[in-house]
C-alpha cells in the first residue's frame, strides 16, 4: 500500500469492504454460487443436468456478488456450458482465486460438503421388492421424509450467510464509497 501514497489507507479499506461483500453475499440461499457448490459437493456439478442448473442460475444472476460467477459469465465457453472452460476462467481470475482461498469461504464450503454428505440426508427409501414387508415401515419412512428433508435444508443453510448479512456488507461498502462518488462528481473549482 506504500505505492498508493495518500490513498493507501482508503484503498485498503475499500478492498476490505469488497472482500466482506464477497464473503457475505457469494454464498447465500438460492445464489448461483451456492447451487454450484452444493452440486459440486454432491459430485453432480459436471453432469449435464448439473451444468444446466448452474447455467440457468447464473443467467438469472447477472449481477452476482460472487467473483467466481462473474468470472464464469465473462467466459463465453463457460456460459455455453463447458465445465472445463468454467474451471479455467475461475483459476485465471485473481478475485475468484482470492475468494476461494479465503478462510471464511473454505470453512463454508467444507460445511456444505459435510451437510450434503450427512448420513441423515442420504437415507434411501426401503426396498419395495419384499412382498412380506410391513406397509407401516414404508409409511413411516415417507411420513418422516418431509421433516427429514427440512432438517437437511437447515443443516445446509447453517453453512450460508443470511440475506441480512449480505445487505449489511453492501450497505457498509456503499456508505464508504458514497463520499468518494460525490467528491469525484463535483467539478473542480
């Protein structure tokens, strides 16, 4: 920051606030990055259906707060559904690499991975091929299934930032930038 001179402290603060927005907003419920990371944790991010889901999410999230989604959207091959191009775009983008290497991001991605592999969230319905099975066991499984699914969603959401955390981070960055915007928009006297 010595090279920045008088603006060094201001640039550092803006950088810190930008990283705070990436941390708080890239992984929130229903974001494209969250969908991608959940599919990656499940091992289905590179399947045709996984790629289609990711692509659709990214197309609806044109102004993403994830630096990695932004990197994806800049690469036309990635936008076309080429997962290798997406990996290359992400690895070549310094912002995406910094976000992926961030301790908070790594902790949340590890949490998502644990959540999607939680044994309680991977239960299979009982086999239907046994004719002498009691129907009540399958009824119990299916009656518990919505509650179990909700528990699994709760586990996954515990890994994510809230919409309020995202809004607060964005507000802090905007508040910091506001005096700078008005100062640069005023004509010199």
